[in-house]
């Protein structure tokens, strides 16, 4: 088992740069965060001004009601997001567009019944932002729209009820006792209508944009690799882009003032599993070209971004004006999606230095940004950088690799990090996410998600003891 150097013990930016060099992680690094530097500048999204270069990424809490409405835990999280100072809120968390697409029975659902409660949730965030940061004319708040597809658990946390775009031999085999129901073209047409209706409701609730989710192995993402699927939604790239294009066309016709975005897994791989030493290793697959990884090069573990670039051009031409890049899936390739020092309870030890995974996402985002004009770009994977998030994010913006630096896990433990960096304050080290993955391990056990190690509210909940004991059993 390879042990990678932890970042929390590094004394200065020179030591961090040396660690990156040793890991062969080609990260852009500035010597210091400048409070009035690139991260403090504004940028435009389809004519809307966004006041700085920080974004809050979708972080689901598994803490809604059975009807899909927010609870006090949900409202607290959104208030903290608003208070933290980021001027772009990329969805807050994923909202299912209908019941059978929920990833868990407590996921939020956007529908007529829940509309008032969801509008109030957004208002909590906006009011918290205004109370600390003044005006909100440069604040952009979106809603991520999703259907969980293969990973749907709408009724019980311990029971998959998969709806699939195609039968994936490796992923189907992992859940052979729960065969996925293949969605027909007509069923996908109806789902397009559900996404359009959800976007209309998001606009009524006051949201500035919606994210038509295409990442992390959920249904939109799975459609991107449906190369063997017959009919209107499979085969050619144009058919595999039909879903996003159809939803975008419907929303532009019905709510033309609503901005449109997509969170996209820009590359993927063959599914990984825990090897004999606990380290992740790719599943065995056919020696023939592996075509089921969107953004892959056919080997199963390499990457080629030409097709994602072509897909993004189709999405842009349909009305998408912003993209949030990510990679892989938390269900079968978490080291690609969320580089971390410690794996979630159902994961594996990283097969590469997590710094390499961060660098790959930043480099790939910059490559695409240089080749697909007319989009605003939000990046992911920065939380692993911990104290050094600011110097890397600033350099990435300075060099034109990204427009906005996205914070996910870090926003659970330290939502005020954007405000503190932009104010030139010394960071509160006791609040910095160390990527222990409890925010993922908790929902894997059917518990609400939050930062159990560092957020006092969650640290004092009874679930915290269960997670600590589980980590000890793992040897973490």
C-alpha cells in the first residue's frame, strides 16, 4: 500500500510545490493569495455578472423529508453556503425531477407541492448572503436537476430500483439481484418533459439557472456512453446529446430568462474495485476497445477529450451557457471524481496520489475551455488541496484554465473560506477539510451527510461515533 504525503503538515507554499513536483502533479501555483487579485474579480454568464471567482458545488445532505422538502438541517447548510461569500451557488444540491429518480428517500424533489418550501430554502441562502455581504445583484443561484437512473433508491435506502439507459455488463454484474429496467425512447421523451417542467418551477421559485445534470454515473451521464443503444437516444454523438438538447430547447421556449448550465463528467473509466491490498484497481474488461467510458480513449483507463468537446458544442448551441466540470462517478471511480486522503466506507485506497487526480481535472478543464468558446467554466476537485486551495485556484483563474473555483466538501467544514481568502485573513486550520470522506460514508450507511469531524453540530450527533468506529475498523 502506497502512503501519500498529507498536505496539512506542509509549512509553506514552497513545500507544497515540492510535494506536487514529487507526485508529478503539474498544478498551477501562485506564491500567495491576493485579496484583490484574480479570485476577487467578476465574470459574466450570458450577460449576468457574477461577483467573484468562487462557486459552491452541489452537496446533498440526505436530510429532506419523505415528500422531498427541506428540513432544518437543509436550511442550515444553505444558510452557511450563502454566508460563506461565494458569488455562484451551483445548485446547492441535486433536486430529483420526480420520485423514481431520487438517489435516496430523503433527496429533495422539485414539484408543485414542494415549490413554496424550496423557494423559502433559496431565500434563506440569499438572505444570509445579504446580511453578511450586502447586495445580491452579483449573486447567481442555481438548481441542479437530476434523475439518478441506475443509482435510484426512491423508497428505501438499502434497495436500488435502477432505471438504466443501457445494460452495462460490469455495473449490472455488481447488482445482479436488482436488474435495471431499461428506459424506452418514449420514457426518455417523457423524462425530458419532466426536466422542462422542473426548470419552470425552479424559475418560479426564484432560481437564476438550472443545471441539467450529466455527471457521476446518473442517468444523464449514462446516456453519454450509450453507444450500443438503438433508437433516438443512442449510438451517434448527436443522439447521445439529444437529452440535453431537448431539455434546453424546451426551457428556452418556456422560460427564456432562465439561464442553463450542465455539470458534466468530462472523462470516465472502466469501473474500479478494491484490490487485495485495499487499493483501487480497474475491473477486468474485454481486450477489445472499451467504449463505455465517455471521455475515455478506449483502453478503459486512459482519456480523450475530443468527444466531450464536441458534446459541449452541441449543448452550447442548444442554449447551455455554463458548465461545471467533474469526472467519473462516486459509485465506481471515486478517485477520479473526488480525490481524497481516505476512502469512503464502500471505497478503496487511491491508486494514484490524489494530487494527480486534482491536476488532471484542472488540466482537462483548461484544455476544454481553450477549445469550446462561449461558455463559463466552473472547476471541481479543489477541496483536496486544503490550505493550498487558494494559491492553486488563483493561478488557475489567472492562467485562464477556469472561470470559477468550485468548493464541495470544503463548504461543509469551512463555508467561510471564500470570504476569508478574499479578506486576506489567515485561514482557520481547524476548519479545513482533510478529506476523511465521512460526508460520503455517512449516506452510504443511511445517515444524513455533513462534516462529522469538524462541524460541531455533526460532531455531537450520535452518528459521529458510528462513523469513527467504522473508520477504525477500516484502519483509517
